[in-house]
C-alpha cells in the first residue's frame, strides 16, 4: 500500500472496558493515550478514539448494496486479501455476530472485493474489505 495521510476518527462507546476488550483484544489494536473517558487506538496507522458518551446511538440506518443492508454510518479498513481472511477467521473464532458475513461482492465486475460488516460492543458499525487489486478501489 502507498503512504497516505492518517485519519483521525472519534466514536462513541458506552463502556471503556468492553471497548478495550474489542479493539485491543479482538482486533489486536495497540492502545495509545487514554483517560477515564477515552482511549486512543492505533487503527493500522490511523487514530481511532473511543469516547464514553452515555445514550449515544451509533447506527443511523441502512443502505442497500449488492443485496445486503449496509449499516450507515460505518468505518473500517481496506486490507490485503490475506489479512482480510486472517481477520475473518479470527472474528469467527470468537463467535462474532456479523451484520454481513465475510463474502466476495461485485464478482467479475470492476471493484470486485471481499467485505464483512460487524458492530463493536457499543453498536458502531465496522467494515473490513480487500481487493485482489487495490488499484480497483475506485473503479467504475
């Protein structure tokens, strides 16, 4: 992958212990700075911050894509196909309840990709995807 600017994303959570168990334990992200009500995570070189926000609603709705109801908003990463499969296996091993199970979409079309959707413990939707050819990321 090419060198890109890192993004920063702050998301609401209702319980830092559960956020730590998911982002640090399940996803294996390194924890950065933290305080009583927030934690910085190294999201593969990007900064995701989980902030405790009582009563926050993470998901606004859904949008149909390739026959599935994609949760909106969502965020995630574009991985290599190998890293995608390793993560999918790891998530299955801890009995993750997927919103959309790992599968290949747009097969044979521009932008063919592997994708999966899941929620963190606070209900924030995440998508992980992989392209056999990352040059297809914005293909029409």
